[in-house]
């Protein structure tokens, strides 16, 4: 319950902050509508469909949960503050490499290549790769649903693994694990 509470509490705080920033942006655009109506920025802010906003929220929340559980588990294995960076580096490398590959392939026009399709179903990169494919219009609804299901199942598995690591790393600190 402890690790789930920490992940969900932090996630809710982050989503609340993002909602405030988003609402503030919407308010600012609405106030300055007369000045922005002729600019490209106005069409950029108003051209999102409801399904695109839904996919944005789904993939952001699921990606956050996956990485939060992984980083929580890795952080709980550290006995000193100095060790946290070394323990979380492999998880961060998945995030960084997936992001860089997705951005590079997306900007080069190869968003529907085989590597991006594979990354769309790999849980550590699917929040970025599948979302890029959806945004570029190359992914079908069925592909998006399969990616979301794989991501949810991975979050459940990583959550249970994180609980086990957290239990040994934090709650049994100083006692030999059995």
C-alpha cells in the first residue's frame, strides 16, 4: 500500500499541476484570441480532436505509472543517497533512448518503420512511440488498444515487482530478507 500510495499521490500532484498549467494556457489563449486568431499558434492550440486529447492523457498516465513504479523500486534498493543515481540510470536510459529514437524517426518521416512499430508495443517505449504513430495518423485504433493493453499488463507486473523490491529494500531494512 505504501508504494502504491506514493506513486498515486505523486501522480495526482503532477496531473494537478499539469491541469492548472493547461487551464491557464487555455485562459490566456481565450483572452488573447483577437490577437492570435491570424497566427499559426492559434490553430495549433485549437486543432486537437477529442480522441487525440484522450490518447494524450492515457499514454501520459500509463507511461508515468510504469516509470514511477520502476524508479520507486530502484530507489528503494539504495542504502545511501549517492547510490540512487546509479540504480535509476538503467531505467532512465530506456526512457531517453526510446524518446530519442522516436523523435529522430518521427522528424525524418519514418514514423511507420518497423523499428517504430516494434517500439510501439514495447512497454518502456510505447507511451512515446505509439503516441507518435497515433499523432502522425499511421496507427489504427486496434493497434493503439493492443499497445494500451500491453502497457497496462506491464504496469501490473512492474507494480508487483516494485512492491516486492520495496518491501525488502525499505520495510525490512536492517533485517536479513527471507
